[in-house]
């Protein structure tokens, strides 16, 4: 997942990155999903709520995704060490976004014979994007600091309301956390996958069969992992909970097809790219229903003569589906964030339907 948290209105930072002390460590939540399969859920790291999953077998360990911060990856590895002394033989990077592979160096340093697995697509994108992250994150930091400085100077928020003492305290806490995040990310020693696959890959970890599939989700080239004996699927960010993220580009149709593909698998438990494990296909089917519904409505509006993205966004009403997702998502900002996500989805489908072209009146 690729969410630019650092530029939100409450989030300034400091230019001298090393001046930020790390926040006090918070315990990871470890959940045993099935025998020998553990999901580690991290607290908010300044970017996302990242997750990592360990599959433990007598022959060794597989770790699926390595978090945003190397410090969290070290905490996950310490948690694995409490379960087993077997070596980590495989790391899987579900896709190219930094919250899924920034901790690779932690495992590569500890296990020199480590195989790091991704799709060919993900590796290609990693190599093209990772070199710009230090400059990009540092730029976000400067802009956030400038926004904070302006609020301090004027005593006003961007909407003109008073910048209160409570808001200042929260903003300073955000700065400290986000600053420590950037301090880590600009120093990451990018450690790339060394075992890639194009379409399908099958491996065995002791007695466990591991089937990898190249799917489309929040990014191109999601390495989805299916364990047929356990009826378990690790989805990367093609499925996240409690509301879907929208892919970066305007390719929505392949995302929908990938979701339908995994819906046909014999799966009882899904471990999404973000959020707790899900049992059954209720949520997966809800996401499929959402994308199909929005796609059909957008295409109808375009065929009826709608011109601009904004016209289509205003005309797509999703009250019933909004209510279904609202039962799952207790975020007090749910209405705003759901609407923002749906506006992005409508825009992606508009662009896809018109082959990347947007029109104005």
C-alpha cells in the first residue's frame, strides 16, 4: 500500500532528521492464525498499520512482508525467535510499496542464504522507484514542516479555524513520529528479491505446499500466497480490511479479475495486506460487489453523455454499500475517508473506460 501520510494537515516534521528520538516501543500484536502460522500486527508507524506473517515449519520459516520500518522488522524477527530457533529460509515481498519490503535487510543480515521472493513485475518496479524515496520522503518532510510553521505563525488551520493548544500538541507528536519514520526510511539499505516468478511458483517448506500467484491489486505484480492444505490465502494489498484501497493506476478491471480468481479458490481464511485475518468470503464478495457496482454505474453515465470526472463522481451514489462497509469500519472519519476512496475509484474507472483520457466542458 502506498499512502502518503506525511502530508496530512496535522503533520509537520523537522529538517534535521537525526534530531528525532524514536517513539517509545509498542508491542506487536501476535495472532496464531493456524498451527504454525502467525500474523504480527504493528502499531501505526507514521505511514500505515503494517503487518507481517510468519509460517513456521520444521524445515524453517517463511516471512510474508517485512514492514515499513526496519526497527519493526527486527521486532517481528524477535517475536519469531520466541516461537522457533529454525532459520528464516524465505521472505516474500507481496509488492513494491515500501511498507512491504523495507525490512528486507534485517532478514538478509541474519540469514545469508535467504531467498527473497517477489514477482518479476514487483522487482522491476522496486528498482525503478526505490532510488527516489530518500528525496521524496525528505521533500514531504520539508513541506510538512513548512505547513506546521505557517500554522504556528498565523495561529490558524488551513480552514481558518483556530490552531488550538491541543491541536499543536497532536501535531508535534505527529512530527516526532513521522520524523523518526523518515529518519529510518532514508537510511534503509534496499535489499532486493533474488528469486522472482512471472506467473506461478510452487515451493515446499517442510510439509507445507506454497503456491504463489501473480495478481493485480493496490500495485502491479502482487505475489499472493496460497496454502491449499490449510485453505489459507495471503493476499498482499489486493485485499485490505476494513475498506478497500484503490490501485495507483487506472487499471481496475485486472484488479476485479484477480479478486474473482481468488474467490474461486478453496479458502477459509484470508490474511489481508492490512488488517486482521478474515474468515470466510463475505468481505471479499463485498469488495467484488463494490467494484462491479461502481464500474457498471460509471460506464452507464459515460454512455449517457457525462463529460467530466466530477460529474460522474457526483452522480455515483453508493448509500447501500456505504452502509455495509460502515458496519465494519468504526473510524469516526469513516464517511469522509470512504467518500474519498470512492471518488478515487470512480476516477480510475472513468480513466480506464476512456483509455486514460479526461474531458472538460
